[in-house]
C-alpha cells in the first residue's frame, strides 16, 4: 500500500515538473450566467504546476478526512482482538499446566497403588 503512495507522489512530481510553464484557466462564473445575474464573469488563471499541486493536496486531505475515522476504528478493533487472543493463550497455557499437574498426580497415585499392592 505504501508503494502505491510513493509511486503516485512521484507521478505528481513529474507532472508538476513537466507542466511548470503551462497555465490553466478556471471559470468561476461563466459569461452567460453572469449576464443572467447581471454580474461580471470571473476566471482564474493558474500555473498548471500549481493547479496540479492544489488538486493533489486536496485529494490527500479528502482521503485523510474520509478514511481517518475508519482507520482509527479498525485499529481499536484490532487491538481489542489482539488482547482477546492474548487472554485466550494465557488461559490455554494455564489449563495445560493444570492438566500436566493432574497427570503427574495420577502417575504418582498409580505408582503408590502398585507399591501398596505389592507389599500385601
């Protein structure tokens, strides 16, 4: 996933360098709509490199805004799941040790019973 971020950033840098001399015009208010509203038409002329950089930054901000809460939610759920797995492994290891102790006691009792039966 990080490789996609790095590649997209490099592509944006290349586009910015390639389009440094070009300009782009953005129409804020077209002449027909301005005529209907009795206003003057407005356009903005930007350097294409600056335009590309603004679009890239707005895209990054939008992605962080939309996916940030989702990331935090998934991270919280992941940590809770990890704690549950740790609790389960601790419970399993303590159960296994209890079983081992009981098996040892059974072995000792069997040996004692055999010795008692031999002495009679």
